[in-house]
């Protein structure tokens, strides 16, 4: 059980979050979950789609295609969390539906993850959800609610209804996870900002504005939502895999984090959710020495 | 400390008698009779023509204090029981933001605490606001869901869901309805479909009173309060009988548990505690300074409680 008392009205003057980004992992999960063959998936999806006049995707249902967010997230927990360093806060982020759409996976994760963290899920914000989760973890850390936080973004490639308009879908089942810890080493979150209602014609201008804010020698990862944007001048850039709209940016960040040649440089990620028009930016300081 | 600035409610105008709801669900006359006589249910509110966007928009528009303060709303949180509520990429929350003039706000659904999700949303909103550089910033919590599938219509032998909705404005600091404590207990051993698994159902029902009482008493202890100092208990609206039994166990007067909405609206997912707050303040049951307890559980399972000062 987690219990806490009253919060302060404000953490101002802005106290620095003790959390540092210490590790990140990204991986794919091949094949389909046995849960994709559960008849409940058809029932739930049919009831969900009916009021919106959408048809079922009979091929996806008959083929029992799709992956489980519990399976993806539990793998992330096993890869990133050391039982000797328990987690206080766990946020699962998704945009596309799970193959067991009615399951509260985060509750399962609270029991699986060392530390029995306060666990919950964020959705309905597209790629912005993981940036929201970053802000939430930062807020918990600064109000005494977390000393170690795990953020897990998941996406699975199969819809079981036919969407009423073109929708971004991953081409594989993937997860990206970030571990934040206090107590030595890692990278501090230096910047977390966003712009709303960014139209397609304004994206390049806003990305250039974001780039100008970055510290010297920063490496900027352009997320899948910025696939068509020319690389801005003024910073070295890398591009994420476009086939992973909701985890690809974080996967590219994980690659950069694991590269020892980049340890002394700031790392940044920018991405845009076309459904909401929000463009987000996060930037981490160079790695601090451990201990 | 985190404070509720205002709470508003939207109850759809159609009230369906539980006999009609039960008949559609294929319940027997005995099962329906048990819901009425034993559990204290009478009717559930439904919005036959509206969708989730309509429900959330109506709840937010019922908040008089929102009008003119839209620019101060930095965060919008939909506290939702069901992990998925619309076919992707349809996004009722963001559609509602467009109708409310709130597209500037950071908005997301917070879920996987099922019907205890509004307590989590209040904790998350409070922390985001405490960490926000703008002391005038507000968060808007929305709660309410559509009863679109069987699992969103009935908890077997326990509750019938309704489509009541609610909205709350939250501040980092306020004069009333301040959050003194929050306790939450997540129990993954109760994951599963209760309707299909009688053993799980029996285990959950056996454990429920102890777990509910434990989380409420943890919240009381953290706030330095006791059952004697708690003016009201605002519960989730699953049924009357479970709360009457808990009252007997803890020695708390049942008439201080706000159960008006159990027969009037049905179990409105995570909106229950906000509906009951609205009822309590509307009936003048809380005086300034009174301590009160809100408590809810969600299938899966999550147990949560919060102590507030009116």
C-alpha cells in the first residue's frame, strides 16, 4: 500500500528534481499473444466500434493477431529494474489498444515490478503521452512521491476494427522504457516544453525554434511524427524509425543513451502528435559521473 | 495543499428502471429482485443518444467556475475505469477539449485504477500543479463513461453501471476541500473477469471488506484523523449493502455515508465520489473545516481512500 500526506502548495522556487535518466531499453516482440485468440476480444471490439459505425477487421480477428501490453511491459520491467533498486512509480503509456482491451495492465505491473510501485496508465494523447508521463514523474519526484520511476511506452501493430480515417499504426509490436533514479549518475532533465495547435505548415519553424533553445553540442532526436521535417540547422540530428510512431523516438533516445561517445553531450527528443497538433521537446543534460 | 476548487455533475435525463436494464442483460427475476431489495438499486442514468464526448463536455460545462478561467487550465485528466473507451484513433477527450476551448491544455486519460481512478487523478493533478511555476494554474478532472459493453454495464451480483458524469477544478492551494492524505493499494491477484470465474469472484468478495477498511484507515492515520472525527464518508456507489456491512464492522454511523446516488444514478464508474461530493455539499451535509473521507475500489483491483478538509 502507498500512503502519502498533504502536498506543498508549490515546489517553487523551482527545486531541481533528484531524478536522473539512468537507463533506457527498447525492444520488439515478435509473434502474437495467445490473448489475441480470446473470444472476448471480438465481443469487446464489436461493442466498442458499433456506436461509431465501424466494422470489425475480420482478418485480424480470425488470424488472432496482436500482442499483449502485459507481455511487453513485463519484459521491460525485467530488463531495467534491479530488485535491489526498487521502483516507486510506474507509468505505462499507450495509444493503440491492447489485445486484452479491458485489462488494467498497470495493476499487474505493480505486483511484478520490484518495489510494488504506484502504477497507472496514460493514454489518449498519442505520442504526447510519454512526454506527459515525464512531467508526472518529475512532479512526483519534486513533491516527495518518487525516488525511482519507470516509464514504459508500448504499441502493438494490430487493430481489430477498421478505423474511420487513416490512423498511425506501428508495423511491429514494441516497447521503450526509461528508468529514472536518484542517487548518483545519469542525466538530469533540463528542459520539457511543448507547443500546441502546430499545423503542418508550422512544424519546421517550431522545430527550428526548439533547436535554438538546446544547449551547445546537443544531439537532437527527431521522432516519427517529424519524419517529413527537414533537419534543422544548429544541432546534430538523428531520426527515429517511422514504423514505431509511439515508441520509436524513445527507442532512438535509448540508442543514444547507450552510446559512450555521447556521454558528455546533452540529448534531446522532439516529436509531434498529428492527431492533437502538439509538438513536444525534452532535453537531458550530459551524463553525471556515478557515485 | 491540493484543493478542489469546484465540483459539478451531469446526470443524463433518462433514468432506466433496473428491471429494464436487468432484462436487457438477461438477468433472472430473482437477480433483479436482489439488486432492488438487497443492494438498494432503483434506476440507472443513461444518455441514449450521446457519446462520450457529449458526456464529458456536459460535465465540464456544468462547472460555472470554468467559464472565464479556461486560460488557467493547464491540465485536463479524464479519470477513466476502462482502459479503452473509443475505437482508435477516435479521441473523445480531445474532441471535448475543442468544444470547451481548452485545446491549449495538456490532456490525457489516466486509467488502470478502474473506478478508483478519480482519486489517482486528484493526486496526479495536485503534484503537477505543485510543480508548475504558475500558482494560478488549474487542472480539470473529468469522469464519466459510456455503458457500451456488458462489462461496463454490470458487476455480477454487485452493481449496475450508469452514465453519470462529473467535473472538478483542482488548484495547488485552496481555502476548502483540501487533500490531507491519499492511500492506495493495488492488488493484481484479483485480475480477471469476475463474470467468468466464480472462484475469483468469491475470493474478491471475501477480501473486499478487509482491504477497503485497511485503505480507509491508512488514509485516516496519515491525516491524523479517526472514524470519530470524520463527518462524512463519500463512497463509490456499487450498492448499499456493502457499505452498511463495512459500517457495522468499523462502528461508523450508516447515515453519515452518502448513498443517495446508489438508487438514483447507479454506479457511475470513477465519477461516483465527485457525484457524492456534489450531493453532500448541495444538501449542506458538510460545514467549513469538516474532515471527510472518500473511498473507492476498482476491479482488477485497486483500493483507494483520501481524507479531505471541507
